């Protein structure tokens, strides 16, 4: 661990429960503004990172979900408090799962947003459509600032507009193209289904009913069923970016879960009966 560069990150709030926020492939720590505000106001300490290759950090030559998860482990070990929760969105959810397998003793809860445990066969029709929809426009000469509004628009619920979605578009528009491409490739290589049955920490899985091209609800529900004692919730009116499309609704689910399953927990396995 000594040779791992500690990721760039922000620390907000104070307390003995820290929530680590891991953004998706198309993101950065800045797009968690509403979650940081809600969590700190509720008394939680929040660490939001820029994954390796994001923000000002250099892109590793071997960027993958696994190498990013090792970097997340280093960050958690450096910034951990009495109890630690990892919230990962999309690719960040993949990183969170793999990171759990590296340091289960440090992670007291998981929140997995619009993610999956594996990408599946890279030559499958759905998988190829996923990659082509994101990389083909860049291959044709479009820039990320030109492409980002259309891409994000296709990933959210119809007619959904607000300042939080605008922030996501701004963040994606500011990404480096090499990081964008590396992240898409990393997602296609991820296989984490071996982690699911090992998870004993309280886990909340949140999907969006309109998220049919990235993390379909049926995929997330199936994933949640393989995590003992997990909770699954589908936000019916949002797409892939539920925490931005309906920040208040997402934050209410998040805080309710933390209050019930984390604040009142005395051990690694919280009272599952309380979740039902």
C-alpha cells in the first residue's frame, strides 16, 4: 500500500461515521454537492474522491476497476473513522464492490447506485451498444463538451431537467478524453460476481426505472438478491443519475438507510429484520 498514490479528495463535516463517495465513469467529486450537503447536515463526515485519472490526478497506464479499488482502499485506510460507508455510483459501484473484497474489515456499509457486478460478455449486443454509444462519437471527431449533453440526456428520464443534471454535464464536459475512453474500457472488463456472496455489511442498492442502457433495474435487483440482507429500491421516475435527477428523493433513501442500518448497528451484520 505504501507505493499507492493517495487519490485527490475533499473532506467535509465531522463525526465518527464517514461516507466515502465514489463517482462513476463520467464524473468527479464535484458532482456530489447535494449529497455532501445532506450528509454533513445530518452529522456524517464525507470524503469525496477523484478516482485515479480524474480531476488533476494522472491517468494510470494500467487503469482498471481493480487498480482504482486499490486506490480506494488506500484512501479508506488513510481517512477511516470508527465506521465507514462506501457509496459508489455506476463504475464507482463496481469499484466499491471490489474494494470491499480488499478491506471488508474497514467497510461497515455499502450503497450501490445504478451499477452491476459484471459487464458481461464484451461481444454481446447490449454490451457493444453500450460501448459504441459512448466511444463512436469521439471516434468521429466530436469533443466531450459537444457530446456530453446528448450522452447524459440519453441516460436520464425523459424531460428531466434541473441544476444538478446541468452540473453532471459540466463535469463530464471537463473530463479528459483519455480518461473517458479508459473508463469505458475498464467497465467492459469488470467481473465482480465473486464478491457478492462475501458481503456481510449492510447494503442498499438503488436503481432507476428509466435506466435501461447502463444499469437496468432487473440487473440491479438480481445483484441485490445475491447480497445477504441487502435492500433494493427502484426510483420509478429517474434514469441513471438518480442522485442528480431527484437529489431530495435519493438523499431521503440514503439517510433513512444510514439511520436504520448503520447508526443503530453494533456489529458488521446489522439487524436485518429492521430493514423489512
